[in-house]
C-alpha cells in the first residue's frame, strides 16, 4: 500500500433516505483506493444530517477494508452530528486529541 491517500467528504443528508447515494459514493471511492493501492480516508462534516444508517455503512466499509487489506480512516469531529448520533444510540466511541472522533484507532 502506498503512502498516498484517497479522501472522500460526506456532508448534507446522510440518512436512510439517501442511503443508496451514500453507499454508491462510498463504494466508488473504496474501489478507486483499492485499485490504486492507496488508503481511503472518509471525512464526515460536522453539520451533516445523519441517522444510524451512516454508522452502519461506515462499519460495513471498515469490515470490508479489513477483510480485503485496504487501509481505511474515518474522521469526524467529536462535536459533530455523527458523534451525537452514536451517543444517542448508546454507542461508546473513543475520542482523541484535537476533538476528533477516532473510529479505527487512527487519530489523524
């Protein structure tokens, strides 16, 4: 895997109503990163509108990445909508420095 990084940004509505579009964007970015041999970084906007659909898609992507040997980084603020959604669902999440939510152990 090279040191390069493919970054995909998600903002706006990231809910069950937009699940197909969100999945398709995520899958396209994942396939591009895998084909290029680069890591994939997923950045979630602080002010996105999300429900539990987003964490489900992210966890599925992470599981696939581990299985296929693709490096995956998920970045979101611990003050943003994704973190609030996880808290409302009763899901604990580790947080690190610089007010970043760390889902897969990488505080970048």
